[in-house]
C-alpha cells in the first residue's frame, strides 16, 4: 500500500441478499483499477444467510449484530486497505469507480467522499429525485450512504467510525467530518441504486417520508425514534 496506489477495501453490510450478492461481487471484480480491491461482506443475519451463498472464495466474510453502523464498523476492523468504501448491496459502482476514488484522495486535501446518486429505473420521475440529491449534496456537502461513501481508513479510525445508531449513521458521520473542518469530495459520476424500496412503498410516500426523516434528524429528533417510523 502506497500513497500513489492505495488498496481499497469495499465493505458490504448485508441482510437477506443471497439472491443478488454474487452478481454484485462479480461486478466489483470487473471494476477497472491498478490494484484489485479487497471485498468484505458483513452479514447482519446471525445464521449468515447471505455470506453462505457467496461463491467467490477471495471475499472476506463476517457476521455482526444487525444494523448498518455495527456491520460497517465490523467490516472496517477487518480491512487492510488504505481507503474504505462502504457500499449498499443494491447499489452498483461505475466501471471506473476505484480510479475515481483514488483520484479524489490523491492530493491529500480530502479525507472522504461519495458519488452522485443514480436510480436504476426508466421512470422519469426518478430523474427529479436524482437532481434533488445532487443539489442537496452540493449545498450541504453531506452525502448519504446510498452514494457509496469512501474514507481514508486512518482518518475513519481516528474519529471513532460510525456512531452506533439505528438510522442516519451516514449523515451523522458526514456532519461530524464537516464540523471538524475537513473536506468531502463529491464525484460527479453516478452510482446506480435500486428503486425497489420506492416502488414497493410508492414514490410519493417514500420521497416525502425520507424528507421528513432528514428534517426531523436535523432538528434533533433521536435516530432511535426515527428508526421506528422508517421500518414501519
């Protein structure tokens, strides 16, 4: 591992993703990069339902208590890379993602970053969502977890990793970085995330619910209370 060629550890917190995990790993293996990424899958199912389905013997696997923050912190503790990239199981990275992450952190001025958000659907209404997320991210410099957050490992460890909360752990981490005065890089290329939750819940309800959650958290409502509404 060197400054000019950092090893990137991709950390996947998963739960009940046996049906899609191998496709995602295959995609990750096909990303363009000078050095192959380390792939770490942390299952929130105590029976390991997702990791037992993995066919790639080179993947590092572990089980942790359910909850993205706990699973991602567990993955970070196993990582050997200079850079940690936290990826949701329903999100695809662009082919040159690792090259772009390396470029974003090369000059040493930025400690973390994320991508713009794309949504895998032909429905035009989601293009509005994408534009809103891009605008919000640039105004606040606070990307969300579905934008594939990446961060220098040493820095991540020095600030204590993700806070152990059931929701908004990504927002809390990014705001903590901003509060410290450190810089977050936004890559203009999109990651492509699934529209499955919006389509299951309804686009209008899902969007409005997310806005209310974000506003409530910004106003100081505890993540524990917000999680009950989110899961309902």
